């Protein structure tokens, strides 16, 4: 009996130990899934917190924008209401004071009310104010035309025709109106005197007080003299005449086309050429010895305006110039010579046949048409006659045309004198009388004599 009880006790102890071992094993196996579940729950809770925070931030931002918009609208309504009260206080026309209900329909007319009577509600005298202030009324036109108007005439003077690149020369038809041409002639006629030319300075002789129109950047000992190379008569529209309305308007127009200040221009010089009178070829720029050493003020460009054209002669000649027509002929000759050297036909040398595609050929044709049009315009002004000479040996000349203006430069784009291309002259008048007005423009401000 005692042995059986001992056996049972030992068996129970062994069973208990096995159960405890099994439970421990099961708990150990379930510990990993439980930890993973807890981690997932923590991640889910953290995601919910972040999402809620983002939603709250967006709601706060939208609410702030709405409050700011309402506050701005109220301020605008307040500003318009104050403006309307000021208009009413000044006795202006009747109008409704704007408020927050600005866009609501006005109340209906009560029985017996007349919209046209003085007791009518303001809603019917004028429409409600627009939430934005009305645009200001346009400014009245000026009482007098500004000085920068291109011309006093109805003609178109904005067209520019290129005559040459050596020197840079253009002509502007109808630059002056007929009235302006005659006005300049009338101003200069009582002041005409024999034209003079600039001579090298003589350091041992006093300065000529009559040289005031050449002041500003010139050697004070520069001499002027009457010579056979210049037989015309002229007059400078200086001193008080510089401020004449017509003279001032022309000066402004010249400054606009040259893109140089009015202050850089010398006084207008009106010239009269009678039959047989001329001005032999010369340069408008000054020699270095005629300029001040410390402050040289060289002439940059010349504007030559035709006030009255003669019946025959009086062309403006450029003996060393190369017109755009001559330049085209020279280019064609060089292409033909190159074509002969390489065995290519004239058409292929001129248009590059068989070398490029259709689009480039079409673009080249358009450019050719434009070039032909500009050359055709230049040919109506360019000539090779010079007064009594039927044909110039070289260079080209420009036929005078009333109201037209020639602009040519005495300096190259680099600032050097354009020698020898800028050489020019006035051919002798064969029949009639020629009047011109010349404006020389300097590099810097030109100080006029008072």
C-alpha cells in the first residue's frame, strides 16, 4: 500500500512537471505574435494621431483665410462708403452709400411714388456703385502740338531710304513741310552773307570774333575765309532765332531721328545757291589741329535739308562714296567671277541652287524681293550727274527734292573719321535757285554764342 501511494505520488509529480513544461512551451510560442500585434496597434494609433493633426491644421488655415477675406471686404465697403459720404458732402449727384448688401435688389416702389420726383428713393436716381472705383476720365488734349511731332504737314515723313553704307547715308522724303521750308527761307533772307570756309589756325593771329557759330571744341585761333571753293551765300539761325517755334520743332525732329540730344547740334545754317554757284568736295569733320586739345568736340553727322530745288543741277555729290546700287553691282560681279572660277552658273552662284533646301530658297527669295524694293527706292534719288558735268567719274550724287533731308555720318561707328568716303560737295546749279538748311551735330554739347 505504501509502495503504491509512493508510486502514485511520483507519477503525479512527473505529470505536473510535464504539464508545467508544456504550458511554458505554449506561452513561449505565443509571446512572438502578441508582440507583433502590440507593435501594429501602436503604429495604427500613431498614424491616426498624425492624420488628425494634419486635418486640424488645414481647418485652421482655411478658417484664417476666410476671416481675412471677410475683413478685407468689410474694409473695402467702408472705404467706398466714406468716399460716397464725401461726394454727398461736396454736393455731388445723388448716389447710394455702399454697404454689405450692395448687390441686393432695391426695395419696390411704394404706391404713389414717382421715380422722377425729388422724393424718390436714391436707389432709382442712379444705379448702385460698382464695388471697384470707376476709372478716371481721360486727360484733355494739349492746347498746342508737342515739339516732337514729326512734321506740321500731313505728308508721311517717317519713311527712310538707305542710299549708301560708305558713307552711311539715308534720305527721308517729306522731312519738312512746304510751310517750314518757306519759313526758314524767310528767316534767313535778310541775314544772308557770302559763305566762308574753315582754315587751319594761325597761332600768331588773334581769334576771329565772327567764328562764334563754330565754338565748342574748336581751336579759338581757327580762321574763316571766303574762297572760290564755296560761292554760295548763307546765314546761321543762331541767337534768338534758335528759339523760334519752327526752328525748335525742326531741331527736335532731327534729334529724334539721330538719337542725339538737341544740345549737340549747331545752329541751323541756311544756304542759297544761284546759277553757277557751288561748294566743291570737302569734309564736314574738323582736322585734329582745328580741335581743342583738352576738350575736342568733333562733328558726328550732317543733316542736309532741301528747302527749294532748282530746275537743273545742284546735286549733292559723294565722289568717294559707294551707293547701295553700286555695291549690289559689285557683289554681282564678284559672284560671277567666283562662279567662273568654280564652274558654276550665274543662277546657282546668285541663289545657291542645288545646295540648300526649299525653305531656305523661299526665305532667300523673300530677302531678294525686299532688297530689290529698297534698291528701287534708292534709284529714284541716286544719280551720277553733277551740275554741268553729265557724268561723275566715280561715286554718286543725290538729286535735290524739296522737303527731303539727307543724313550722312562723318565718323565711323568706332568714332574715327570716315575718310575718304565722307567727302561730299554741292554741284553747281545749272538753272534756277537752290536753298538748303544744314544741321551739323557734334559728339558733345555744343555751346552757342549768346
